[in-house]
C-alpha cells in the first residue's frame, strides 16, 4: 500500500526545493497528499535582554520568521504544482509563543504515513528534529542529507539489518518504497568478535527476504565484517561503494529523564550519511 499522506517539514530554507522534489518523486509511485509544514521557532529573548530591548528583539525575530515562512510557502506552492497526481496543503504552526520545533513536528507527524525532514547540522532550532521525530512520532521518517539531489531515491536500497524490533519495523514501514525498487539488499554488519554460532543473523536475513518476497520484493542478503571501522562507517562505506540511493534502518535510543538518548550507530549514520535514510523506531 503506497504512502497516501506525507508530512514535509520545511524549516530548513536551503533544502526546501530538494525536499519537495524528494516527496514528489515518492508520491508519483501511487499518488499522495503532501502536507508542507513550517513551525514558528521560539522567539524567547536571551536572558540578558530585558524591558523594551527584549520586546524589540522578539518583534524582530517574529517578523524574520514570518518572512521566512512566506518565502518557503511560495517555493512550496510553485514546486508542488509542477508535480502530477498529487494533492497538497500548507500548514504554519504558530500555536505556541515559545514552541519547540521538534515537538510541533511530532504532533503533526502522528497522522502521516511518512515524514520527510532535512538532516540536522545547520540550524540549532531544528538540529534535533530528525532523531526526535523518528524516535517519538511512531511514524517512519525519511531524512534527506544536507548536500545532493536525490531524484531517483528508492531504486537501489540497503536494509541495514539485525534481528531487532526497530530494524523489523523499518523494513516493513519501507514496503511502499521497496515494492518499486529495482534492487534491494539486506545488509548485516557483524561487529568485531561477534560471530553467531549457528548463523542466526544470516538466518533472520533469509527469513526477512522470504517475507518481503511475498510482497513482491526480491531482496538479496549480504553479511560484511566491521573490520577496523565502526558499524556505522562500515554501513556507509558499503552503501557508497555499491551506489545505493537509500538506507532503511531502525533508530535506536533509550529514555533518560523523559528524553531519548540516541544510540551510537544511529547518531553516526544521521550525522555522516550522504544518501537519504528511512528510519523507524
């Protein structure tokens, strides 16, 4: 079943055209409704500003955000109208004066089939959006890198596999993409010193391949050793060497003081990937 509702988070102005193009590419596979979302960031003044200086600062910030929202909406409207077989709408979330951007995106994400966001690292207001949406929204989240264009996303796919609930969730959340892929590879990276006595990772990979085949997805399995790289780097290096255009993987994190702490592999992949990553938790 294709993704029918896609939420596109568009606070990262530099990447707006690329994010829209990615959403339109995925939507063409079966038609979709695309929601463009801009969240007004916090306009809380720095603690050293008080009185009329604080008021002026807040007014200037809000005016800047409103102008940015206007520019992004113009691009969204123009680009989305060029796509076929797509319906769309625009949302501006200014519901809270001191809104946390990630919290607002999570609220909108929960009724979408797929959430598309930009990779962090460019703006402190939105750097935590990818990981928090993936961990807390309950929806598959596609993270698009800061650099590059991805017009053929989902043609050659790597599923980063280990027999965990997160990886399983990601593999099956990606089915609308996998069913249209030309090649799917189930990749297991064995950590140094970790050699399953009965080939359990290999067996679970084969079982996943069999399950995907019943959906019409022909997937091959492969196991590579971590060697002298981290698990994340081995995954990313292998993906680059085989020219694959999408990584599907579970995102791992644990709760501490009501916040999720991101796992090391998930964090490194999110920071360094050069191809889009579809995450699920």
